[in-house]
C-alpha cells in the first residue's frame, strides 16, 4: 500500500501522493496488456518497485535542473518514482525495448510528468551527458560503469557530487573488485524496515573518479 511510502516520506505533497497512489492501477492496466512486471512482483508493487526506487531519495537531493539518466529503465524504475519525488529535476529514461518504453511513456503521460523524456536506444549509442546515471541492477557494477561513464558530466552540479547511483544486492565487495575503495555504499535496510530490503544496497561512484581518465 502507498501509505507505507507516505510514512517514510512525510514531506510529500498531496499532488505527489495522488500520483504515487495512481501508479499501481496504471501498471495493473498496462501489465495486463504488455507484461513488464512479473505477477508476483505486482503483489508487492509498492515495496519492490516504488519504495526501492525511492531509496535513492534517502541519500541524495536532486536539485532543480539536475539531469538524470535512468539506463535500462524497463517499466520505468527507478525513473518514474524519482521523477514524481523530484519534479524540478530532468529525467531521461533509456531502454532498448520498445514495448517497455511504451508502457512507461503511457504511465508518465497519465500522471502528467513533464520532467521526463524517453529514448529507445542501446546505451553504447547514447552520447549525451548527464549529472547522474541511475539504474536497478541491469548488469554487474563494473560493466555498468564501463558502459555509462562516458555519459557523466564531471563537474559538481550537486551538493553530493555528480555520479552513478546503482541499486544492487548481494556480495558487493566481490562484485565491485578494484572499485571497492572508490565507492560509497548505503544499506537500504537502515532506511526501510521491510524484509525485502535486508540485502539491498545503493552504490555511489563519484563522477570525479573519471576526470583523470578523460
């Protein structure tokens, strides 16, 4: 239920609450036509998808005008919930699969999210640069960094510092390898009490890491 989200984020406006409340009916309708979320996950939609996406809002504030790329957005996560939470930031949702973007575009349209645009493209072909790149575990973290580092602006547009924000679970020390000393990790279980988040984490890699490589 969205009430759990409202409890974790008490500063949400009535408009934001209305949009979050509208998400599941919209995804139920579209998912019956184009399957982008498993039925099992739809039973836990607000926890597994919306709240998980919004965990990023617990660690960073996207200032007005900040540009965020959601790579491999799928059905619109984490991009759509974050666009609701940060209406003055600019979100670009990228995916190579047309049917997924069709659903995401429809949901954004119904919610009148004018801070979201969409690109159907492989990340290798996208040349634009953004203040942040966000995603939910589309590949291993080192591979994700390799694919998206070219898309980062390296100056400090944010108080936290531009960079990559990646939602991932499991043994990150093993997976991140040589990047382990360059990243910051937040455990989502410290923000939300639901068992689903017990092993979920947010990885942050500052864009300044890439300055010396360019």
